[in-house]
C-alpha cells in the first residue's frame, strides 16, 4: 500500500477524488488544501482533515472517526461513526453520524442532515458497518461552550446540498452517478432537533425480517409524501424490558419477535 494513494496534501484550486473501490476501507488523510473540491466516493477506516481552507468535501462512509482540525470556511457532506472537530471555524456539514457529534474549540459550525445518493453508496454503508437509520446529526456536544454564545447551529431547513458541495466537474469523477435529491438520499432525511410544527407524534416499528429495510423506506416515502415529518430513525436491539415500556399491555405478543434481530 502506497500512502500517497490515500493522501491529498498541499493542493490549491484543484478538483480531486477517489472512485468507488479505490479506498476500500483504508485510512485517508487530507491536509493543507485550499479552494479545493475533494470527493471520496468510497468507504474508509478513518479520515483526518487538517489545515484546510475554503474547500468543498464529500466523504463516503467512514467506519470509525472523521476528525477536522484547524479548518475554516469549508463545506462538507460526511457519513461516519464518530464526528469530531477541534479549532475549526465556519464549517457547514451535511452529516450522518452514528454517535453524538463532538465539537471542541470551534465556532460558526452549522449542521444539516446527510442527503446524497450514488449506486454504490448503500453497499459502502454496509461495508463500513453503519446503519442508514442511525443518524444523530443534530445532537451536537460542545466540549468548550462559551457563556452567552452558541458555537453551532443548524443549516436552513431548505438548504440544498449542491449549493454547498457541487457535483464534481472532472470527467473521471462525473462517472459516479450522483444525486443530491433529498427524495433519493440513502439516508432518510430527518428533522432532528428542529422545532416541530405539531405536538402530535407517532412511533412506527419494524421487526427484523427479509424486507425490513425496504419496507421501512417505503413507509417513510409514503408518509413524507403525504406531508408527515420524519423526526428520527433508529436501528436497535430491543430487550424484553424495553418492549414492556414501549408496547405496554401488548408487549407479550411482540417479545418473541425481538429474537430475530434489530428493530427499526
């Protein structure tokens, strides 16, 4: 393995990337880049981004952590197990993160829900061990809050990914059939912590089976198409005591289904 194949360093004003299958779960490093468009159309182990300014960055599913350090004025689309930033300024991030995103000594951070599609992306999520239903994009933890100030916020609800991270312009990267249409996104687009427009809510549960993911996606598409708002999705293992709490008097008929696997 040649480290240069897994590094972008010292670039200015360039459009660069890696096609599906070219990273294949390795670590990747992006550093000292300015005014660049960078696309990693593959899954990786971890990615570090250091000292980058005014870049547009797409990062496919990351099995472990992505760590932004000393970056400013960047716009990103990121899917990962863990998100961290330190000493960053004015990052706009469309995020899918399986755990609580963490910012430290950072300011002007804005977050939105991951919205992206290309044909290889679903399998890359699976290869990275990430569930498309576990996304805590808006549940930010600020390690270094300042009294009277907020170091982070949410992107506008109508923000369009392509206005922040345009589709790639080089012939090589155009070969990836990308769509930023929210309706086609691999990740269900959720409201997260945005203010709700109604006090009414409903919980839908899918037990493990042959077509669970497809059925869950179909319900989401039908419900959102009728004006319902998707607040949050989860894929989790449920214990019997959890079933008692959630399903109450109906729990006994559902408990045997828990042994089949994760719920959505």
